[in-house]
């Protein structure tokens, strides 16, 4: 019996540590489950083409802005201005 009393404190500490560890593992499992749900949703979006559609829209918007910048650059260039003025000169 003396041996049991000698390790009683260690046994209680191990029980407490085990309880804390199991609680933390439960929290980790909940976080992993949430992350898994997010990954599943993203995977579904990929399969449904939603992400691809969003990327295409973003690329189209960027290309549209670049096209307008190109048009403005051409019009504001000296050759473009000369051409534009010659069009108005002929019409008037």
C-alpha cells in the first residue's frame, strides 16, 4: 500500500493531464471539421465552375480596362491626333 500512496499524486496529475489533453483534442477536431467543410465547399465550387466563372469575370474586367487604356493611348498619340484631326478636317 505504501507504493500506491507514493504515486497517488502522479496518478491524479496524469488524470488531469489526460482530461486537459482530451479537451484540447476535441477542440482541434472541431477546427479540423470546420476546415474540412470549407475545403469541401471550395471543391464543390470548383466542380460547379463557380471559381472558374469568377476568374473569367476578373480577367474580362481587366482586359476591358486594358483595352480602354490602349484606345486612349492611341487617340492621344501624335499620329492618332493627326488622323483624328484629318477626319474632322475632311468632314467640315
